[in-house]
C-alpha cells in the first residue's frame, strides 16, 4: 500500500508554509508565481513578533485568512486539525491519515506541520508505515513518519492540508482583499495569539526585546530571514499588480518604496544576526544591538507608511470590486 506524487516538493522558502503551497501549486501546474502567492494570500505583509522574539513567530498565528484569500488566486485548501490534548486524539490521527491518503490517491498534493522539525513539509506520498515528506532537512531518502505519531510533540498539534484547484476571482477583487487583509492584520489583533504583536508595533516590540536583553538569539535570526523574505515578495507583488494593470505605479509608489526599505533593513538585521553561523553571544553584542534597533525603527516607520498608502487606496476605491 503506497502512493507517491512524483515531482511534488516543498520549495526552498524561509516561510515553509509558502514553500509547501508553492510546491503543491506547481505540482498542479497552476502557474502562480511566488510573488503572486505571497501577495494574494497576504503573507507578504504579515509579521508576528513575540515579546521575546521567539522563533515561533513566523508560524504561530491563525493563517486561515491566507487560505480564504488563496481562493482568489484559484486554489482551495482543506484542513484536518487536532491537538494532543483532545480526548479522541488517537481517532483524530486516524482521520488525518485517512484524509491525506484519500487526497493523495486522487492526485491532490498535501502538506502538514512538524513531520520532522517544527516547520511545514510537503507530504509527497505514503507507504505502509506513514507519511512520506519533503522539506527542511528531509529528502527522498528520509524515512516515513509513522502516521500514529504525528502530533506527538512538545507543541502537540496535528495539522494536515490538501490543495486543489478552484476558481480564481478577478485581479481587482483579489488585490483589494489582499490589501485590506494587510491593513487588518497590521492594525488589529485578528489572527494573533497571546504574547504576539503584529504590524508596525511588532517591530517596536522586537527593538525593545533587544534593548532590554529579552530577545531570543535564534529567534532574532529566524524572524529576520522570514520577514525579510516576505517583504521582498511584497515588493515583487506590488510590481505585479502594476504590470497587470490593477493599480498604477504612482498609486503604489509609496507602499513599494516603503517595503523596499523594510526589506533592505530586515536583510541587514539578518546579516547582523545570521541564521547560518548563529552564535549565542550575537544577541549580547552591544554594537549589533544598537544597529539592529535603529534598523527596526526604520522598518516600523516604513511599514506605517505602507499601511497608510493601502488605507488611502481602499478608502478611495481605486481598486474596484
């Protein structure tokens, strides 16, 4: 008993859920670029910062809205979710196993949480043991994850998704809803868990954690590369919006320049606190801290300008829907 979807992989992105989605969409030959995927789902504009800049920030938020917005790009995501504390957790594991096998058997690519590390992985198939998967630290030779062990971890979450083609909406509607989500996520606590902050305020929280010595060193390095990647695709998405004729270059110029500033600053922070070659004393280095705090306040101000531009666009109804 086995099924393998040949050619399905997790694309090498820091935001592993986006890497899995991109891999699934490529397998389905949907022709959606990284920039459009990041932008239309709103992920390009997200940040989620814990008070101590915990490395959980990039994944510990309610991403359901990203799935809802993904429908606008022409794909649907079905989910099976459970927690280890559920009284019927063993039954939920079996349901997840059945859910994934049935999806793969009909050619629907899948992905899931923490098949190995606390990241998302493409589920490329299954065998008699369990899930075959690909992603961070896992390749074709990685042993299958036994189906009845998924979710047994410190986090205790069982999350599996399947992806299928849907019906895309008009670009104007898709862009308007993506920009509206960016504003909503950046201005409210919608989608956040306790002890996390988003939007411009999130970068102030990050700066404060560095200044007060509360920052998790590995978390700083990881958050920097993830959010830098997101802001890179924010810029590329806004260029795509102009190229598709949804909005003009002038209408988006302030936001595009703001996200370019944000991306460049976050990239500099990732060089001050490198993910590869990370050292625990980096987060205690006064010179690195001073420079990073200065950069984070630049990011905060840039993100404020970007959201203000989006708010003006939405209020003027330049993007008709």
